[in-house]
């Protein structure tokens, strides 16, 4: 049976909506530009936020630019960035994660209030670092205590750039909620451990990236297989297009036996490739992760 005839859509939940923005202008309101006026719900969260702010400031030099604290919807954030691939506003967007040579760090907290002196809670730390020419890049997202504004997560996407190519040639997403699409259904692996504990499993050593990454891939593969074989996977039979820019109606139906077989082979190929990548390149992937954010000096 020729596997090259089997097509399957694959998606990565690389970064959550809290840190990755579409490539359109975003309404930003500069309130005070610092943390002094904020009322934190938790003293430990306040101290953690201030410590991270000071630590990131201490490791950035004149080659970096920054955008002071701004209120963006329910987020109150500051950004640092450098590199040819970084935007002037230091945002991490759909396009910047595909570019060579951006290094971006974002620090944020959350609020239900409007401008003024909002009460804030939680912590968001996001980073993106891709190579200038070739090698592994990392997009990293950590969210703790986002309440109903954004889900807790600890997500890491590794992307490999080859010389002569502007976009990554291969990538692998680990951590919270990676997704794999079987026709019209995305099968996501939920997060069972707190985001801080999940992150620390990857930070421990190069071998921990390999070993915990393989565990996550195996768990996700089992989830996908279970979804395919339990008859919960569906695909669309589309009705006729009737004009007006309205997409045709999707009529869902269960997968046929042939489609189930093709989906299982496609998933087996996909996860086998990802295991091969992480087993071979885990040391370089760990180095890229540690270079994306000053974990050793700033993370506690």
C-alpha cells in the first residue's frame, strides 16, 4: 500500500491566542507604562512579575528595543525584541514565527478592568527566537492563572530552518494542548499537570526534552488512535455553493473503513517522524529553548 497517496491535515497549536496576534493592527492603550499603579490580587504574583521585569531588563542591552507596558484588551503587557525578523512593535504574530532572525520576549498580566488602576492577576511569559541563517528556533508560551481570559498553558514549538529557505522545513510542538487534525476534527492533548510543573520537565536537561517529549508524543498518538477507532471522527460532505460568500453547508458523516485505515497510517507516519526528530536533535533543541528566554537567571 503506497502511503504517499494518503493525505492528512496536520495542525500545531504552537502558541495560544494570548501571545500570537494576527498580522493586523491591534488596539493598544498605554496606561502608565510601568507596574507601579497596578493592584495585584496576589502578593507572590506581584513579586514574580516585578522580578521577571527587572531580570529581563538586566539581560537586554542597546541592541534591543522595547515597547513599554500597554493595555491590550484584558492583557497588560511589555515587549522586548531585536533582529531583522522582529516587527517594529515587537509583537509575536502568525508571520513572525515563520521568519528568520527575530528574538522577542513578552511579559504580561491580566485584568477584567478598564484603563486606570486595574486589579490584575496571573502571569504570561512568551518568547520567540529563530536563527539568523540555519538551525533550530523556538516559540514558547507560558500562562498561569489566566482565569476565564486565557487558558493555562506551557507550550513549546521547535522549528528547524535550513540555509537557503526562509520558512522552517520541519517543526514539532510539545507541552500543552498540541493538535492533530483528522479530517474536520482536531484531536488535542489536554494538559493534566500545572503549567509550571510541565515547563520544568523540559528545562531540566537535554535528555528531559527528549524523554518527556517522547512521553507527550506517545500520549497524543494514543489519543488520536482512540479518536479514529471510536467512530467519533467525522468528515464533511459539502453542499452546493449558493453564492453570496457563504460557505457551502457541511453535512457531517462518519469515516468509512477505508478512511479509518488511511487516517491510522497517516497518524502512524506523523508521530513516527516526530519521534525520530526529537530522538536525533534533542540536544540542539534544548540549546535553542534555553537561548529563547533567560530561564537560568530569571526563572524561579
